[in-house]
């Protein structure tokens, strides 16, 4: 028995993609750096403090060596001959570094947070104006990742990685220079040994991280098995497949153990390498240094300084691999973010939209030879040569089998997509001649599955008309048959509905959506199977509210329950993207063998059963 499983993102962490250092990616990085421009004074100040602090840190090993030489009375001269003077200088360096570090970190974080806030706003500003086709091809989780994980990676690079990279370059260059100044012979000897060991250590680190990631991925897969099994426990028991789920879980756990043991072997080898090779090389360097001390070519203090400088240089060399990987991730994140920033947006006005629309339409709708296929599926024509018209204030019901193109038709009315051919007229004008903002302000939608925002009932109703008065909101709730249940709550309109409106029933959510549409006062109303998923009592209340809402408006109604649309002025019957019937309920019921008549009789028989 074999089943294909799709992991829907249940891994604990997402590994951000890395990008290569090439001209194109570096140009994108330059665009990101432009967000630093408004804060360049703070950024440059932070860089100066970073360099000064790094140089100050290099003075610490030098003074430590002088302190030891002074204690042994082997100082040749200069200002650093007295133990107390040297100790005060060391404390001054530490105090200077502490002060510089505070202001450096504060400035870099301020620059990073502010520039990232600007970038987040630009990204969200772009996303919210993208057309529906963009959202149809991407998951919400992916877009959320662009705003959260990708931008956070860019932030970390701008505030931490970039600063650390510069600091380590200063330490490396300055450290090697001071090593050569302290002892040229010992520097040549050390540089012949240390770089090779650092490279080997970096390779070890990469391999260990790779194995750890593989083990983490396998553990995530095993957790997915547990999650799926427990979510579908009724099916597991009904089919007596407990053995199968245990077998799947056992297989995943074995792979987790295998990767964990593999990682343990690499970590053990790495620990052995550190103990023998890396620490052994330090012993060898110190051994060679003590020979120079014995020969009188080097003082004990200088040897101490040299060992400390060697530690600084080795740490700087070892950090470059991780810093390089972080910069690669930042470039990859930049590439993903600019995929959004480069997308073509809809022409939407983003200033606050008040109570009144700037353009008011009457609501007559005409489809002239309209055909359409989705940009992502150009091989399949969803709507084919549609021709029909409805007058302002009429009710048009759209029915047909699943997949006939009903939802696509109302998506075109809302201008979520543009027709591939033909045109749609409202009040005799092509809808593309209207400003998109002005046009959509004349529309309202009551969908089948209402998703509310996580705020209060008042906030959700006023979404139809931001800035509406309390009296207007209460009147809209009354017309939507929602006032009674709202007032039954202790907090009434201030009741928090929960995420996606989870604290309300389906009928209550539907009536909140209707109240929102009432407040919108649209010229064209779209009802997308608004009562199909409700119980009888909720359906009656919602239908009453809808009947009031449709008075005097052009209404386009998608319905599966044909009993709810018999009073429609016109009924349009779609099948495989074509209009097969068009007329009133009475006219369509007279067509022998007609699709509408057959659907109606079938539903009548089912109700009778």
C-alpha cells in the first residue's frame, strides 16, 4: 500500500534561499541600500564608531603584553612602562569600547528598524494593490513569509551582519598587521598553519549544519505523520489502519535516528579536530614563540600579545563563512522581495475614502461577446462569447452546474480580471473607462463563506463605509436582521468576533456581511450563494435581510437553491462557460428538456424525498 503525502509547510523553520554574488543580485542589493539614504547620517556615524571600536579592541592585546613586560621589568621604554599607567589605559580602552558599542548598536538598530519599516510599508503597499490573478497563483503563507522572514533576514543583515562583517575585516587586517609588527618570524610561521586549519573547521561546520538540517526535516516529517494521524483518527480506526500509521511513523523515526547518529559522528570528529589540531597548532605557535623568547628575539609580553592577536585573527577568519552565508541569504531574500516590488499593480487610490463615492452609477450591466480564460490556464476557456443585459434595479440570477463559470462571471463584473475579448458596459460605458476605485465603490458583495476581520462587530460592519456614525451602523444592522442578536451580547457592538469571525455562527456572520453591504449602499450588489450553507432558520433571516437589501439595486445572484431565485427578473443559465438559457423562471420552466427545468425538478424531487 502506498500513499503520496504532501508536506504543507509543517517544518519548524523555513530555510531561506541563498543567492549567488552576481551583478544582477548586487544591483538589487543596491536598491535595498537606498532605503538607508534617509538615515545616512546615523548610518555613517555608526560605521565610524564601528571602525574606531574595532581599532580600540586591537589595542587590548598590545597593552596586555606591555603589562606583563612591565611586571617582569623588561620594558624598553616609552609611555607604557608603569604597571598602573598600563592598567588605567586598559580600563580606558574597555570604557571607550563600552560607550562606543552602546551608541553603535543603538544607531545601527535605529537605522535598521526605520529603513525596514519603510521597506515593509512599500512591500505591503505593493501587495495590497496587486490584481487578483497574482493572489490566485500564490499562497497567503508565501506572501506572509516575504513580509516577515525575508524582510527580517534583510534587517538582520543591515543591522548586524553588515556591521559584523566590517568589524571582522578591520580586526583581520589590523590583527595581521600587528602580528607582523610584533614578530615577523612568528607571523610567517602562524600564517602557514592557521588558515588551513580554519578552512577545515569551516568545512566541518557546513557539513554538521547540513546533517542537522536533514535531521530536522525528517523530524518535521515524523511530526506531520502524527498530526495527520490524529486529525484523521476516525478514518484510521474505521479502516483499522493503526498498523500502517505505526509503520509510517517508525520509518520516519528510524531516519531521524540515522541522521542524528551521523551528525554525532561528525560532531565527535570535529571535537577531536579542535582538541588536537586547532589547540595543537596554538601549542606549536607558543612553542616556537618560547624558542624566540629563549633566544632573546621576543619578550614574554610580546609573545602574550601575539597569542591574543592570533586568537582575534583566527576568530575573524572563522566568522567569514557564516557571515558570507548570511549575506547570501539576504541577497536571496532581496530577490524574493523585489519579485513583489516589480509586479504591476492595479490603479487604486489609497487616500482615505469618505462616505460618498466620487462617481455614482445607475447599475445597468451589459456583456458584449465576453470571453475569458485565466492567465495561468490559457488552454481552457472559462467563459465563451457571453451576451446578455440587465437593467438598473433588476435581479439577475446566475445558475448552472459546478464549474460552469458563475463565479468567474461575477469576478469580471468586479474587475478582478479583464475579459480576454469583448467588453462589459455599465450605464452604457465600458467599465475600463471608470477609475477602478470609483467603480468598485459602487459594488458590494455578500459571499457564501464570510470571513470577518478579528476586531469588533462595529469595526466589521463599518468596513463597508469607514467613518460611518454609530447611528448608521445600528441602522444597517437592523436592516440586516442582525441588531437583535448583536444586542443580546454583553458588549453588543463592541463584541470581538475572533479570528475570521469564529465566535459567531454562520448565519450571524452572514448578517454582519449584509449589514456591511447595507452601509456601503451599492448600486450593484453581488450575492455569491449567500444562503447555501445555512440552516433553515438562519436562511430565513438572511433571505429576509437580502430581500430588503436588493430593493432598488441591480443584483447579481449566484444560487444553488433555485427556490430562492424564482422571483428574479432574469435567470441566466450557464453550462461549460456558455449561456444555454436566459429568461424568467416561468419562461425557463416551459422549456422541455431545458437545463434549468431539469435542475429545478431534481431539487424538487430531492426535497420531496
